[in-house]
């Protein structure tokens, strides 16, 4: 899948999947914003600064995770034939997107094992967040956001698999940043409209629509020609043409 389409798809997955964020992150945002001084909560500009700081920290953590997983994916591609490893990566990415759609629809907790696995890492990181509490400055909000980004989440883990299968640290970073930006509108609104959003996303048709669209992304990913294989063929064609020009 071309890089720009992958980033766009990751953004849309974040946007559509952010209905899930209400349940997992809504309580966190609500608690953090309600813990601020009344003067801060009553200032739209101040609240926006704090909410942006939380989310910049969160998305920065996604970027770091995407870079790490992208690097690991690059090592995976180096293990064997690009056609075989590319085929495996394409199917893993597509299947995880389908699983994410099913997860959002609520048919089954298909990604729950991933979340449980992530709790082991979270237990080691969570104490760091307590150092930033209570929140009294934008800097503390940023620090807490950096910790918050590692909260176990099946949706995040699914996109991380996509980042890993991109096979490159930069591409992995781009995918996770695009995904994080997709979740941003919902999480920014939650600070001032949590009650309205909560009632909205409880509607089954919204969750089902988001899930079906993400399943569609997964199916499209399975059917599209593999980008890495095409890229290798393109490079080989260019090299052949270059050599032909040099040696007529």
C-alpha cells in the first residue's frame, strides 16, 4: 500500500475508531480537567492549552512506538525474500484491521488478549505518571500525556502492527502520528463536551458504522497489490534502465 494511502487510512482509522476512546480515555480526560483550578477550567484558552499538551504527549508516545516497531519490521523484511515477507505483512495488517473493526462493533473482544499483554508494560510505566499529579502546569500535562500514550489499548496495538509491517522506522512513525491525529478531534472535544459525546457514541449504529468502515479498510488492504514488492520491482526496473543507458 503506498505510503500516503497508509497514512490516510491510519488517520481515518483513528478518526472512526475514536468512538472507542470515549470509554477508555474519557474518564482520564474528565478527571484531569476537573482537577484543574476553577479559573483554568473557566478559561477556554487555558483548557485548550492543557488538552493540547495531554494529546501532544500522547501522540509523541505513539510516534516513538511506531518508530520502534517500524525498525523491528525492517529487520523482519531482511530475514527472507521480499515477496514472501511482503505477503505476510500485508495479510497481518489487513487481518488486524478487520479484527479492530469487529472489536469496535462489539461482536467479540477479539483484541482483548493484546490489551492484557500490554498491561505488563503498563504496570511499569504507570507509576511515572503519578509524578505529574496533581496537574498544575501545561508542562505537567505534557509529561502525563507522554505516559498516557502507553495505556493498553487494542486499537492502538492494531495500528502498531500496521506500523511494524511498514518495514521502516520513518513510515512506522508517520502511521502512528497520522493515527494519533485522527483521534485528536474526539479527545479534544471530550474536555468540554464529554456528556454529549458519551450519549452520542453509545448509539449502536455509530459504533457499527465505524467498525464496518474499518473492516472495509482491512479487506481493501488484503486485496491491494503489495507495496514493498512493487517498490522493489520499480527499483530493479530503474536500475536495469540505468545500466542499459550506460552500456548500450
